[in-house]
C-alpha cells in the first residue's frame, strides 16, 4: 500500500472519518447547548403568555356574564343566557367549520425538504456507482 508521511491510505481514511465524526458530534453538542439556552430564555415569557391567556379566558367569561345580566333586565334570565349561549355556539361552529376546511387544504408535508432529500439520495447513489 502507498504510504503518506508514514501512514497508509486506510489509516488516512480512518483519520478523516474520525475527524468528521468529531465535528458532527461537536456541532450537535453546540446545537443542543444553544437550544437549551434559548429554551431557558423563553421559559419566563412563555409562562407570562400562558398566564395572560388564562386571565383573558376568565375576563371573556365575566364579560359574557355581564351581557347575560344586561339582557336579563329586558327579558327573563334563562332566555338571556340561552341567547348568549346560542350566539357563542353558532360563532364557534362557523369558526370550526371554516378552520377545518382551510386546514384540509393545507399541505403539511415539507415538499422542498423531501425533494432535497431525494436529490441527495440520488447524488449519493451516483457517487457509489
């Protein structure tokens, strides 16, 4: 076998492969550290966002209750609650229907990534042959 600076070609190839593996390991370690750092930064804002959304739901409930009480001054309480509940039911149904229809039209498969992977596989096959 041919020797290069005291090393055989298979030894050089093993060194190259080992170096590539080390680089990949280090890149993965770096990516993990970056993700953990960003996740720790995002935890407080996410908690504040969740608390805000929860309070918003309670506020909406109280506003709807106030609407029921306001309507109860001109009609019976049960009819006011029925009207508000019916309005919310129809609104929710319309939103669910339109959202579901739009979601069915959405393609969730990352086509560019799939195409890129197919090209990479074809390139790798051509390199092997």
